[in-house]
C-alpha cells in the first residue's frame, strides 16, 4: 500500500488489517499500539500482542506468552 507521507502509520495498519493472512497473534512494538488497530485484529480472530504505549492512561495487559 502506498500512502501519503503525512498519513498516520496506525491508520494504514488499520486499513491493511483485513488483508492479513490467517494468524493466531500479531506481535508488534509499542508504536503500533492503537485503539483502532486492536478491534480490527480482534474482528479477524487475531490476538494483539502489542505492549501499551508509555503514555496510555489505562495500560492494556499483554496476555500472549512468548513463543517457545
């Protein structure tokens, strides 16, 4: 996907979420933590394994266990 240089990465990620292949979880970094992306992933049955941003008022607990 090619987007405008000023487009927020989280908006782009939300737009691409329906195109992701089947997966149990998406492992991402703090920069991908957003209130819009998490429900988009959950709607596809994908668990968001994303640490909360440091400035999030109510941190979201990461429940995904590390891969053995």
